[in-house]
């Protein structure tokens, strides 16, 4: 049955009840997914910015860029198995059972998106401003923050949003990692396969809205267009 339909037929009260049940039963799962996806997207930005700047400016930067993209080429199931193999040991049990592993897994899976977006954005900037700043004594970090970051803010927003979107919907690797079993996608996966109720459809719609929300907010309030294409 779909939300608000079934034997009782559609009604506003029935639909509201389905959404209310979805939030009551799965609020913690939705919160966990939002925090983990936002955490992965936030951590991805400085990592991708540094790597993309090196890829755009360094002599052998493209080699490092290609190496950084390899995890995305691996199937999600194999990537999840790799995470288990690396971290499921007595000395790393706390990390293996915590959110850090999930954020690291999502970062490894989707770092390719901000890397490609930001590398393209940095390549479009003239290196002469950075060279001039270096001549007057500005260090690498100061040059990066004051010269490179301001013009690529739309690309940073696009990169953050893409990582957030894909991290929110990640299921394949999350099935294998126990720490990721609390996400809303895992809850939806179980609910769809074991029982079909109205609240499952309502929860899917709520999840879809959360995934689309960053792009909607940027479109409504930002003055610049979000850059998501490299």
C-alpha cells in the first residue's frame, strides 16, 4: 500500500497518521543519516580542496588525482568488505563500532565528486594571483583560503551537496558495516523487504525531501548558481 491509500482509501487524516508514524518510529534513523551524511560532506571539502589544488597546480597532480578516484571505481560491496577487513580487529573495535568508520567509508566512496568539481574550478583560476601573494610572503594555507576559496564557493557548495546526497542514499556498503545499520536507508531496506505499511512510503518521501533540501535552500537564498559539473 502507498501512504494514505489501502483498504481505508485516501484521507488527509490517514496520510497525516502515516507521516506521524514514520517520524515516531524512524526519527533516530533519519537523524543519524543526516548527521553522518553532513559529517562526511563537511570532512570531504578540506580534503578535496587540498587534493584538487595539488592536482591543478602540481607537476604530477593528475597522477594523485587518478589515485584518489580509485575507491569510487570499486564496487560498494567490495569497498564495505575492505573496511571490515581493515578495521575489524581488537585494537580498532571502538573505531569499527563508531560513527568515525561510517564517515570514513562515505568519504572514501564519494570523495571523487568534490575532487572532480574542485579540480575543474581551481584550473579555471589564474595561478598568477597565488604567485604574487607568494612573492609578498603569504604562506600556502593563507593563499588557499584568501585567493582560491572565495571564487570557488559555488563549487564548494555543489561538492558538499553531492556528497551529502549520495551519502544519504548509500545502502550497499552500509548493509555490511554494523555502525551504519542505524541509517534511514537501512531502515527502509528492512521495512520494504519484511513488511509493507503506510509509514514506509511516508518515510521514503521524507527521506527524499531531506536529500533534496540542500539544493532547494541554495536555489532559494544563494545569489550564485551552484556548480556541480566539473
